[in-house]
């Protein structure tokens, strides 16, 4: 089985598949990355709201785990996305 077989078989909308592939493409060797939602939206020609929906769907199906990231002075930064084996 290929790497993406499980995401294709998960009955996810195309927006979620596209966002997952985007995250996979940008992930480090540990399977994590932290692009901003606005960056994902711009690169995939999607709205921010659509990206948020896709991320929610991926998290609900167990394909990603999201964690908040914080700047040194306490401000919020982009989320950390960890790719999970479903």
C-alpha cells in the first residue's frame, strides 16, 4: 500500500486531502510543521475558513494533531501540526 492510500480511503473532502498533502510536503523528518493558516490558504488558493474546516476534519479522523505555539513574549504563533498514522 502506498503512503496516501489511507487518506484516499478515509472519505474526506478534497479540501482536507489537499491540506494534508500540503502539510506532508512541508513536514520535517519527524512529521511536524507549522505553516500559518493564511500561508496554507494562499498556497492552495483556498479561503482561511476552508483551511480551518479541512484541519478540523483531519484532526477528527486522526490524521493530524494540532498544538498551540507561543512567542517568547507570550503572543500566539502559528499552530504546530503533527502528522499521525491513522
